[in-house]
């Protein structure tokens, strides 16, 4: 394969690990470390459910156990943890392009040990282990605190941008407040956005009327596996949505906020599904988290069902994040969602661990991904 020009210097940097982390021991985590990781999670993110979230996220995923690098001090105290979650991805149905990639998520360093180079060393160690496992790409959503490190010191590449799309479900004060995120004009035209959304939902219902029906799903069955395999043939980069993964990702998640609906044809065969995240207590925002459909009819029914369910639950707006210029962004626009403001997008980073792998080019360009909020590392969406 032609040299893509991606950086491949992490092996030399791993050899110099302890030059910046003297006195710390670095090692891969195991199930025996989960209590310590849960406590660190709570300390870093001001939470109280770290043990449950870490155990679910790191050990339950049917696509594989998390790759988590740990740094402990001489007393054995866990001071930092850097995790990559495995996702089994496929491209255009080509078995030669099937692979596991890593998604960075929990990057946790105790406040007393920040800005000492620990995070950088764990990154290089994690990328070295990912290379050993044959993962061609790692990707993540750097925040304001870590972005300059990922894109600077750590040689990650800008792979694209992600932004929140919004559907107005009610012309009320809650919707106006939420739309203020996109600016005063977006807030002022909430009544018009609500009317426009209602018209769009009418078209969605017209498209699917009498052709398919929707019903709640309690657990996914293997019937969904074949739908995922079919849709994978249409996209360059897509996480496999088999029943085992979907049940773990949504129904086994600690928050209990997810609901799923299936779309069925006249013979009762599954044609697609949609997953929602219900509004949290006291909040008026719900999320369209994931969707899969064999055709436009099933997609229309799935989206209208999602919006109707969130509206009945009291949500004033529905939200979904999408990669810029991606298939999902196009579908949200068609279904009446309003675009984020121009500066409302966040950067997406990717690191080419195996530049020669056939999936690496697609992995470095998010516009080529089939990506919904269900593909992200975070259990729930904010």
C-alpha cells in the first residue's frame, strides 16, 4: 500500500516511558483493578457509580475486553488510567476489511498527578498494546483540556467534526432555552421550527403508513444480526450491531435510560430499529441514540416512532450528534433536525496504528463513517 504519511513514531517513544514517569509503574489493567479504577473514576468525574460503569464498560462488551493502561505510584496507589474500548467494524461487507478498532474514552488522572507527563506515557503504551493486538486505528473525542495534547504532543490527526442536531418537539420555554445554544435567532424561531418539524413528521408517517409497524423491543434477538450485515455493505466504516452488542450497549447499561423500538413488515419480519435515551429527571431533552434500517420506509417509521415516544415522555427537544458530512447527518437533516451553529462542532481525533491496514484510510475520515451516539464510548449522551 502507498505510504499514507501517517505518524508511526510511538514505538520509539514507548522505550522512553520512565523518563517522564519516574517512580510510577505502568501495566495493563485486569478485572482485579476495577475497584481502584471505579474510585478513580468517581474522583475525576465527581460521580458515585464508577464501579458499576467501569465493570459494565470494560468487561461486558462482546466485542472484547477494554485495553486499559494503568500508572501506580510506589505505594501502589492508582494515579492514572487510560482506556481504549474495542469496537468491531466492517467496511462494505469486505471480510478483508473487518477489524477491531479502539475508542479512547476514560482518560483519568488524579488531580495531584496532572501535568507531569503521565497521560502522554500511558497513551504511547496503549498505542503500542493496540498495535500488538492488531488494531489499525484508535479514535476519540478530545475535550478542551486534552485536545492540544492529542493533536500536538501525541501526534493524533484531525479526522473530522461532530455536532448536535436538534428537533423541536414543543414550542415552549424549555425548547427556546435549549435552542439558545445555537443562538438568539434559533431560540426566537422555535414556533416555526416546531411547525416545520410537525410537517416533516407528517411526511415520515405518510412514507411508512400501512407498510410497516413499530413496537417496543425488550431484548434484541439474532434477527438483527442479518440487518447489520446488510447495512454494512453500504458504508465504508461501521460498527457491527449484532444482538449481543446491542443488548450489552443499551439494555445492560447501568443508567437504565434506553428504550428500543423495532420496525416490522406485514409478515412480522424485523426491518429496523431505533434506540432512545429518555430525558433525565428534571430535564426536557431526549436523544435519538441509534438507528438501523433496511430501507427508507423503515427509517422513516423508526424516526417518527422515536420522536413520538420522546414527545410523549415530556421532552421539548430531541437531539442527536452526527459526524459532519456523514450519512447520519444527511438523514437528520431530511428528518427535520436543525443543524448546530457553525462553531458548535467539536474535533474528532484519530491515530493510525497500522497505516498499511485497508481500513485505516476510512478510519481517519469520519465523513465516511456510519456513526450514531450509540457508537461512542460514553454510556449516555449529554
